[in-house]
C-alpha cells in the first residue's frame, strides 16, 4: 500500500501522461489556424467563431490532419513531431523526425514529412512508425500527390522531385528556384513560388502532370504561394507579395482579385467561404463572391490553415 501511495504521489507531482488539450468533438466541422508568433492553434466553427484554442509548448511551424481525428504538429527546430487525438486532446504518438521539418503532407493516412537539414522526405504511418526515407534536392518543402506519385518542391534548388507513393525515385523536373505552392487540376500540376532575388515570381506555372512539360502560365502577381479549390470548382490563390487573392476559372482564366490580409501565406476552402490567413494583422478573412464577409481576430501570426468537414 505504501508503494502504491508513493507511485500515485509521483504521478500527481510529475504527471503520468503527456500534456493534453481541450477536446474537439468528432462531429464538428472546423477551420484551424496555426499561429506561429504566439504558439497557438485556434479552432473556428462554421459560424466563424473560435470554439477552442490550444496553447502550444513547442515552436511548431506546421500541422496536418493525419485522419479526421488525428492532428500532426511539427516544427523546424523541434526534434519530435506529435500526433494528437482531437476528440480527447491527448497526445497518442511521438515521431523522432530530428530538426529541420519543413512540411507535412497526408494522403490516405500515409504521412510524408520533409526535412531541409537532411534534404529528405520520410514516410510514416498513423502510429508514428517510419516506413521509408528518400533523398531529395536542396530544402524540400511543398508536397502534393495525384494518388500515383508524390511531387516534392525543392525550395532552394532548381528541380522538383517526382517520387512513387512508396518514395522510390521516378523523375526530376526543372523548376525555378524558390518555387512553392502546388495544386493539381485534372492532368496539370500548378506551381507557384516566391521568385529569387530581385526577380519576384508573378505567375503560376502550368505543367503536364505526366511529363513536367510547361504548358502555360497564369499571371497572378505577386508571389503566388498557395492555392485552394472552392465549392464552385474555381481555384483561389494567395499572392503573398501583393496581399492579393485571385479567383481563377476551371480553364485557367483570372476572373477577379481583391486585396486582403497583411502578409498572407495561406488560403483554404471552408463551407461556402474561402478563408485567408493574414500573418501580420493576426486575422482570418472569410471571402464569398469576391467580397470579404467577415474578419476574425486569432492568435498572433496565423501561418497555416487546415480544414475538417465531416460528411
């Protein structure tokens, strides 16, 4: 009995489990904002109201939904990525990724994480177990998949890595340095980017998804770095350098644009709105029919958004 009492006392003082967060009901739709300046995540409801906020203990710089109920968080200077169960708020797995994590992408519960120190991309399952690692170019970052291949942008290099879903090398395509932002439209891969030095990027490159051949460009100045599809099939891009949002038709025609956000990095589709993250003004912008319908103050430095919509 005395040993049991001591064990319980130690658990009470030191904690028997990992830190936990407010639970997010499993039947709730949300758009979540990762705020990197104050280390927080805000979960926003369909009514554009903050329903929960998490205060993070590590300097996480990215997150992704591994499943509808499993959130992955990672950071460039953080040696471990964490998997957190949303419905309980409890950490369920820890992944030894080492410092240098730049991006995470999930496809059918396969987790891909790029590392810009090792210049690799690694594949994990939802238990946090590593399955495979593949070398990439310099500073791998943005990723996307068409179900057959994984496309990895090497931010500080001049080629894109085309890999199999099992991370076997397939091909390399020439791209501009400082490219970032990927979107798949039918048989095309759309590529954005910052541009380099005194030559900021002003367009989205349209590439044949099978061959990498450049088949056209869409002028959306300045620095288009993120894209998302709206409910009507149109594509919205955030042009970071001009604080602009462009609406693009399904055929690649620019339909309209608006100024929104201060130093925006991310845009997502949520319900009937496009949601834009304004990094410097700490606000989310809800956009419908080319107009800002609502502004919501969130934590400081909203850098990335994820969306969960339960069918």
